[in-house]
C-alpha cells in the first residue's frame, strides 16, 4: 500500500482532465453490479489508488477532500432510483450509500463557473470524517461518517413521485372581496427547483430542507442537497435524501434581496 499523506498532485492545468476522468469512472462503476454490495467502495480501491497516486489528498467514502463541495453534488437521474441498501454501506452524503448509476457534478456549468460568474458563493465545510472498517484499508469499507457544514437552509415542499420531481414553496397572497374577513391570506404553490431523489424511500419523506452548496446571486442559480432530520434525537442532525438545482431566475427564496433571512441566517448542521 502506498503511504497516505504523500502529495503527488498534478499541475493545475491537468486537474480538470483528471476530474473528468474520475467523474467518468464513478458514473461507469455505479451502473455495474458488484458481487458483494457491501464491498462497493473496496471493489473500486484499485482505481482509487491510482487516482490517489496522481493527486493525493484525503479520501472520504468515495469523495475527495480537496474537491468535497463539488463531489457532494452527485445525483440520480429519474430512471435509476432504487431502494437504499438494507445494510449500512456509507454515510448518506456518499454516492456509495445508494444503488444504481449516479451522475457526478462538475464545475463545467457556466452558471456556476468562476471563469464566467464573479460572485459564486459556497457553504463552509467545518468537518468531514469517516470511520474505517479496517485501518490498513483506507480506501475500503467505512462503518460511519459525518459531514459538518455551516450553511443556509430553506424548508420546502416537494413532489418526489411525479415524472419530473419538483421543490416548491407555499407563498402567501392576499385575497380581497366583499365577503372576505380582514387581512385574508391564502397561498399559492411556487415551483423553485428541480428535485432529484436519491432513492424510492423519498416518497415517504415530508420534512425536507434545501441546502445550497454553491450559488450565485448574479445568475440567480443554486445547486445543493435535500436533507431530512434524523430520528436519533440529535439537534441539527440530518441525512441526505436528494439533490436540487433551482429554476433559472426564479423570483423567491435565497435571491429575493440582501435582507433575505435564508441568505443571512447561517446554521451549523451535521449530515450522517
């Protein structure tokens, strides 16, 4: 085994090509059947080791510490949604925790590419850690993992069972008429993003929070994770249930104005 901790990182100009190569490896690998599903990470260790020899860095259950915010933004397409594995395999923020092909995010999206947009913002990663099943196999199985981030959050509704799942807000609107009570209020449903559930269990989850990991006020666009509170009784503890990408230029939510509470009230949460 090579010594973890060495740094053989390539020149910056070659990193983009390496990122694309890793993206293609993960997307191809996740659509293939693994003889022992519990070994989903271990079965990829040979290729992962070769990648590590090139760029080094900390490996976290299928994600790389150096590009963690991008790596967290994997998602499932609508045709490859399956039940989550019955036995624990990885933390919910890792693609190894779900079945079937995933699509790996890249920074090539011009709406969130720093070459074209000068106001890209991100949440802050406070801590990310995994517990290895065997210390001598740092690229293999994990028994637990946590991701602690400082972020903004928005409570949303979602429709995970329709052909193209959506996130929405119930926006209050005033209703006036001769038979209405003083200051009457009703609500309209406003679609704010496309939603990509991680698994079929999404249809049973109602308490959903949208957490942008990368966004731009200028392009009025954001991508991020969909979370639901865990049932372990720990405050601000969540698990991942999906991914979202906002509808371009939508008029509610994080981008309304500089005083938007969603943009200016940060909290620290743990994702397991």
